[in-house]
């Protein structure tokens, strides 16, 4: 109690020296400069100086107090999506159930929180050392750089499954991605990974999420868009990632050794020049027939896989002539045949002229067999079942040059098994200006084993 009067005296001397005296000096200077008698009288009063000094003292106290709160106030911040590091023998075990990321809530002074957030030493860990195969509950710990900061982890406790790690060999296949990024005139083929087989590691427990028993295939994912050079020749892609998939095409988180490989491939530009064939669709007006068909372009160069080019004989362009009464010119777009990536031209102009229609019969046209399994052969049950008469319709000048060699009659026996059948006859010819019609609609045949 005896110390209190001394404290108050020191405070009074401080206020008098640091506040009242400086304020009095300021007021006196203002008084000398001012010419207002009322203001001078008011400022000269002792009460006025006392109240002004008290106000300034309170203001200074308030400012210092707020500054102190700013540095000492406890706060909290949340660190989102912090990566979890697990410590265990990765060569011997597989662990499932650990979250990849967690949220950390930090609590402490703002200065401590600032230091904690900037630190590179902090990390989230789970110590699984010594755990045997089975199910375990483990704690997730946050290694904090500052002991004055409190923390909480969400989630802080997780249930994990520990499995013994096994390995097996798997055949590697290649999957081409982003093929649309390749030039339309180029083909990427002869793709060869540097290894044919890889080792997959994991657990053979069927209950595990990523059990090795679920792996149906392992693919090397070749991204065509990674090709920096698209010139014809051999190309090499490095660090091609590998991925395991189940039978439904879902990706699996399986360890693959190696995880990345080198893949070589050949960039080529196979092409072939084939004729453009006009295929009239429908029937022109009664009594008329197509006299001539002209094209502004007779051939087109196509680009695609060599196997597709080998089977391609022509590029068709369909022309709707149904009900046509007079000569006409068509501007049509060429459709790419299946498997063709690019063509030298995409549009053609087709001219159709008409003439007076006539018809005639062409006999002894042999019947061909198509799409029959190689282990079978076919027999006609009579002479009329191996040859047909075909009625052809067109202008006389065209029909005069038409023979049986220009006509193909055939039966399609795809999927047929040994036995006797009555099947429809189909007819086509080399001249698209002519209409072809078999006078025999069906023939009787026998399919037998060779």
C-alpha cells in the first residue's frame, strides 16, 4: 500500500512532463499567433489545458493498448490439403486407407502463425513402422516448426489396412492418345515399347482396393501430341508413363516397375490414287435413262493406314437422280471412306445427261459366292441355280457395248452352315449408267464341308 502513492506521483510527473508542458507550449504559440480574444481567453484557462491534456493522454493510452492487442491476440488459421507422408517399409508392405491430404488448423499468436505458415520444415506424417499385416488405427501427426503453435488435424485418426507386398509379370500393350493432333496425311505405326513385359507390385488379397488380381492389362500411354517433330521417319518418345487397368477399363493405383519407358515408332505417309466412281441413287423419270456421266476430277489421292489402302478400289460419290427429267450438274462433297484420314480433293462437280431408255436381256451370267466360310463350299441344285439372266436398262449406245463379262451376279452366304437354302440373287455392273435386274430372284443351293 505504501508503494501506490509513489507510482501515482511518477505517473503524474510523466503526464506533466510529456503531455501538459508540451501542450501548454503549443497553446501559447497559437495564442501569440492568433488575434481572436475569445479563443485566447478560452485557451488561457487552466481547466481547458487540463481537459485537452487528459484527452490526449487517453488517446495515447488507447493507441498503445490496441497495438499490444494486435501482437498478443490469439488467432487460428486452416491449412487446406496438406500432403500426408507415410513412413513404412514400402518394399515389404502395401498400405490402403491413408488419405492423400488433410486439413490442419493452427492456433496461436499472429506472429507465430505467420512464421509457421512460412516454414518449410513443417509436414504431416503417419508412422507405420513396426505394423504387421492387418487392420490398424493410426494417428496423423503434424511436425510443427514452432512449439508455441497449437494444431489439430482433420482427420486425426484413420483406419488403415496393411498387406504383404507381392509381384508378378504382366504383358505390356500400347495405347495411342490424342491421335487427332497428328497431321492428317501421317500415320503412326510400328509402335514398339523398349520392353514387352513389366512387373506389377501390390497385394494379392481380393478384398484390397487395388489387388493384383484385378489387373487385366498394363498399357504404355503414348501421347501423340508430345511429338515435337512430325516428319516422316523413326521417332522416339521418352518417359512414356505406364498405367494398369481392370477388365472394365478403370485405372488402378498399382506400382509398376519400371514406371516409365521409352517407345519408338514410325511416322509414314501411305497414299494411293484411286478413281472417283459416281453411284446414281433412284430412278430417273419414266422413259429416260442416263446417257453420260462426267466428272471435273476423275481421280483422288487418299491417305490412311496401308491395310486400308490395299483394299480400297475407288471412292464413291452418291448422286440422287430420283425423278430427274432433264440434264443437270451437281456440286457434291466427297465422303471419306472408312479408315481414310485425308484426301487430295474434297469436292467434285458431276454432270448427268439423259437419253431415251431401252432394255435387253443378257443370259448366262454366272453366280459368284461371297463371304462363305473357307471350310465350306457351295453347290447349285440345278443349272438355273448357277446362272441367271439379267435385264439391263439404259440408252441404246451404252447397252450395245454391254456383255456378260461386265455384269456380276452373286449370293451373300455370310454365316451360313452346311445345309440346303434358298437365297436371294444380287446383281451389279461396271457401268453406273445402267440399271441391272436379275430375272431370277432366288436360287437353291447346298452348303457342304470341303
